[in-house]
C-alpha cells in the first residue's frame, strides 16, 4: 500500500517542523511547498538526510510547483507571514488573505480530496477564507488552534499542580486569540474539575485566573521572547495530532476551528469547538450546553471572528 501523501504549504518555521515530525512519526511522504525557491528543497533534503541516522522511511520533496501536491491526502497550510512583537494576529489579515487565495486555488486544482488543516493567522478568518477559495466541503477544511491553546493550558496547569500533564485535560472554545474561552469546569486533573481543585485548596481562584490569562496570551509570550517570528514547535505538534487522527481514523476528540452549522447558536460559521476527527474529516461537532457567562464569552469571541470575516469580504469581492 502506498504511503499517505502529506503536502505542507509553507516551508517556514512551522512547515519545516511539520516535515520533520511527519518523517519521524512515519506518517507518510512529504511534499514541502513554498514560493521562496530553495527553502523547501533545502529543508526537504536536510530532513531526508537525517533518515539514515534516525531510521525512518519517508520520501521528502521540496517544490515551488503546485502540481507536485497532486493527490495529497492531507494539506497543512502555514503559508503567509507570522507576527512580529507588538503585532496582533489580526494585523496579518490583508497580506495573509491574498496568500489564502493562491493556496486555496492550488489545492482546488491539485488536491481536492485532501483533508486541509489551516494554521495561518488570523486563524479563524483564514480557515473560512481558505474554504471559500478552495471550494472543498466544510468537513474537509478546518483550522488548528484549540489543540495548541489547550496544550498551553494543560502545560501551565500541570506546572501549577506539580502533576503529570498526561493527567490534565483542558477544554477551550471560541476563536484563537484574546477572546478564546477556556472552560474551567470541563478542564480536569484525573477527572476532577478545576473549580473543585480550587475548593480542595490545590490552587486559588486568583492563580487559576492568571493561568487562564497566560493561556490567552500564550502566543504573544513566545513572540515577545523570540523577538523574531512566532511559536512553531507546539503549533506543528498540534497540527500533526489532528492529521494523524484523520489518517488513522482515530476519531480523537480535539478542539479545532470547524464549520458549525446549527450548534452553539451558529448557522454556518468557523470557530473553535470540540470535534471528532476521523477518516471523514470533521465527523462531528461536539455541542455542549453553555452556562450564561460562558455563552456570553463565546458570543464575544464569535463576534470578533465575524468582524474579521467581514473585513475579508471588504478586501476581496469574490468572497462577498
Ligand atoms: P514563517 O517561518 O514566516 O513561514 C511562512 C512561510 O510561508 C515562508 O517560508 C514564506 O515564504 C511562505 N509563503 C509566503 N507566501 C506564500 C505563498 N503565497 N505560498 C506559499 N508559501 C508562502 O512563518 P511560521 O511558519 O512561523 O508561521 C506560519 C503562519 O502560522 C503565520 O501566519 C503564523 O501567524 C501562524 N501561526 C499560527 C498559530 C496558531 O496557533 C493558529 C501558531 C503559530 C503561528
């Protein structure tokens, strides 16, 4: 049986890390695409040359030609520009929207059967635009943000409680960014919800609030430290978890930017929700009942994404 074909559109920091992870995990063969001639070819060759020492079997090819992504099973999109210190994700809208148009058309023409995971920011608006430009079905196009946001939340919680992060689960909803909604009552240590852990004296409400805020600001913290570019190791790992669930039909329950039609009071909109990812793509949106304050936070987050989607329509009339 042929190996799955995984196309990585964008061969920058995240794209290169994705290629390395795909090879290390032997998830399939890699096509690394970028417009910067030399970069995808160089990274693909460098990673391929690590194969003999690492012991993986995978073909890696770098390219600037969309024809090479033909028949890809998965496309992970990181093409565009990342944030610089002081920039918000939303500042990237205009430039990355143009990139999504080129990428969407490239996928439409060459890999219309692929499961597409968008990572380019501002995430929720870009995944919407990418779906519009590519014309693929909604269940085959999603965005990576929730897995990363909940991983950051889990990391901070495990640190605070001094327990294994394997026993910490976290639940986040809404758009990727400042309006993200971490749901503490659905986040647990070995099944014990966070509000109960506060009552048990494991932490204080103030410390928990600070962790929630640090999670919301998690991307900016890394941008500030790096001084040049944004996070890439954890974003790449998070997207790989989603791709693996699709390729192996694992049916993992993962939060991602998915098309929500009917749940959460939404009729046809991309935003971060818990989903089931299997061979059908986004097979299910997990709809939970929100408390009043949670719904208010979620609505605020949705409104922020709606503003960006409207801005996209203002920039590119084919989206209106
Ligand atoms: P970077 O290292 O700059 O890589 C981006 C690559 O895209 C570069 O190699 C460019 O040459 C390439 N590129 C630009 N235009 C095109 C095009 N039209 N077609 C193909 N390739 C193109 O950035 P990065 O890898 O650090 O980040 C990539 C994106 O991910 C940025 O938009 C980030 O803001 C975003 N990001 C999202 C998250 C989420 O959690 C959603 C986290 C971290 C970064």
